[in-house]
């Protein structure tokens, strides 16, 4: 029970900070201005880890490597904390090897990236229905456009309804389930 509560807390905080780092990477890759409510929140959540890394790892080729490395390091921290807590609570004397922790951090980073993409699509779709004049809707539209564009071309128009967010959300959910099953088979955990 205690492990489940701690796992929930670590997973939630990890998702928040890792997701913010990945969203920062995504926004900068798409050249979306950070001068909007979403960008300001992302900067506030990630500056403490990205700015020091940026001194060492510069952005090249349009990719903010410091945000990507920060996301991976935070995911690694979460995985290690959960591994240590699991071993303490279950009385396991030996921790898994570093390759398991590194692999799990990669799996968690990809998982959180998929969750961020899902949330961007969901929030953008809901905002377009309930508040189409929201100041953050153009940001969510710009973030979701690269994901939705291929599906929109494939599906075409269905009148006033856009089913591409639903299709992309289903594809993301399929990827999440495949990732979970693959990580369980590969690492024995998730």
C-alpha cells in the first residue's frame, strides 16, 4: 500500500516535470513562442534544470538537447527512487543493474511523451468546442497540427466534425499499451 502511494506521487510529479521538459522541447522544435500562458508555465517548471544543462549542452539542429536530457535525467531519478523504495519495502537486498534503470528511464520518457501528446490533443479539442477564443488554443493547435495533419489528409472532411483527434488518441493509446507490454517483457517491470 505504501509503495503504491509513493509510486503514485513519484509518477505524478515525474509526469509533471518530465512532461514539461518534453513539452518545452516540442514547443521549441516547432518554434512556438513561450510568451503565452502555457509557455510561461513550462518555463517556470523547467528552468531550474534546463538552464544549467544549457550551459553544457547547447541546442543544435533545431533540437533543444538540454530539455531532452533534463527529461531523461528526471525520469531516471524517478525510476531509481522507485527501485530503491521497492527494494527497501520488499526486503530485496540487490537492486537491478544500471541497464534496467537506464532502460526503464527511456521507457518512462517515451510513455510521458505519449501522455503529453494525448493531453495536447485532448485539451485542444475540448477548448475548440467550449472556448474557441481561448488565448492558449492557438498554441495547442500548433502543437497538435503535426500529429493531426496526416490523419486529416487521410480521413478528409466529415462536415463540421473533425475525427482526427479521436484517431490520433486511439493510436497513442495503442502505442502506450504496446510500450507497456514490451517493457514488461524486456525489463520484467513497468
